C-alpha cells in the first residue's frame, strides 16, 4: 500500500471511513479500509512462511518451540498448538507475519488502558491464532482458527505503521487475539513504529516464556495482561493453560519498568469468590506493588459459557472493595458504563481525577500527571 504524497485524509475522514463497526470487539479488516482518496486497497495476502524466532532444532527434523510455556514439539510439516507456526524441514516459520485479519481505531480505554494516554485513540490490529483456548473468548471467531480459514491482508510493518500514522493516532495496539503468536510481527512493527514516533502496546494473556518477553520489551511501551483467575484449576479447566507463567510475566514486566495494567474478567461461579480476589490482591501488593492498575471487568455469556448470567454488578463492586482494602491504589470496574468504579481517584485525597462513562473521558482534577488538589503524583504515561 502506498500513500500518495499529494493527498491527505484528516482524522475525521479516516474515522468516518472506519464506521462499519460490528458487534464484536474486533471488526473484519475489509469493513474499515480507509478512503481510496488517500489509500490504495491493501491486497489480500497469500500465506507465506516468515522465519520464526525462539525455537530449537531437534533430531529427525523436529523442532521445539520455546516462545510460550507450551514448548510444543513439532514434527516436519506440522504446526504448534497455536496453528500459525509451522515446521518445514526442521526450520520453524510463522504464517501470519504481515497478515492482519482485523484492524480498527479504538479508544485506548477499550483495551483497557486507563493510565496510558487516556482519552486518545489507538490503532489496533490482530492476526488469527492464540496459544490458549478460553471457554469465554469474545473473539473466538478469529482466535481459534488457522490462517487458511480467514481472509487476511498484505500489511508488512512499514505499510502497517504508515496506515497508523495516517489515522493520526499516537500508538499501536496488538490485541483482539493473542499477540504472542504473532510475536515477530509485533517486534518488527514496534521497531518501525519507534522510528516513526509512534508507541507500541501489547494486549496479552501473558502466556510467554521469559527470554522471549525480555527480547520484546525494547519494542514495547505499555502492556495490558489478562489475569484470568488466581487458581491453576481455572486455567486448566477454562483456559487450557497455566497460571504460574502469567504471574512470572507480570513480575518480569514490572521489574523491567514496563507500564503494566491488569484485567480480571469476573465470571460467576468460577473466579468470583472474595477469598480468591483477596488472595490475588495480596499477591499483587507483594510482587508488583500498589500502583499497578487492576480492572475488574463484567462477564457476558459467549462462546462456550453461554449458560452463565452476566456478572452481577454487586460482585464487581465487592471485588473492587476487596482490592482497595488490600492496598491497591487504582482499581476499576469495566463493562458497566456510568459506574463510579470507572473513574480514577486520587489515592491521597480521594477526589475524582479522571471521570469516565464508557469511552467518554473528562479530566476533572488532574493535570500533568498529578492531582490538582493535593499534588499527589499519579503513575502512568500521560503524554
């Protein structure tokens, strides 16, 4: 895709051209291609093999993937659990590099990131694939399929970043599915984005091996981790994964100084007990500190958990109250527009600093990263 030098699309026109929004969290790429006045259509991409990172060669043309804790042993001409990484003759390749299936311009609060450039929009993308299989996945139509099953588009990192710049957003988000499985694409986009003055964010389940994560950090500016529960049983039964690697990821991120926020989707009867919320909150205080924002999001029935009711608001309020009691300074309620738990409060004088209603954001007592009433510095990335 080339951008003619003599054309210009302002932000209003770009957003107007992305108005075909579907009910899912992600939208099919074909619905939001920018106006042809400024862009050529991205061509549909053929599947091609791009060299993968983080694997070991074994005997008999097998490979061992070391990207995530699954560490799949993959035979020749087979793929790992994620379905997007393939062994070809003893060399490992990714099949989704430069092939987004979904693209959108979102409010940054939708990720959600509340202490990272609040009130701005973020350029969001995904490829197909995931390295877990959550029974409650909201984007299962693209996360639980293989590249052959979904239309994707030719958008190598330079083209993708060029499109993000044209949208006049300040940052890129790798989101909707699991960016760990399109690791190489995230890394290369981050390198190109930083050259062009854009930020790069990672919206992830945190299921990644430590060495791979450490090598990715220079190309990232903020991370949101879905901490799906605080028991191994939940991860085994509803995620097809493990809890401990996610906890290790959170420790690595915070110790490295990466801006990190946590989302905990509260699912009735599965991870909504006060004892589990309290245990998790104690762990966060001990291992991560009091200033990592924690979001309790409301569950809505979908995918393989359609028989459960939505999370009662009183359960979310209990969770927030419990986390605050344990000393976490910034605790939010998500997916309940208008709830006071959406707001950012000063932990010292308790005044509202940032008022939210859904994706509407108003700054009330907040300026240049500080409370205007008492001067308390609020951690985050604000500009």
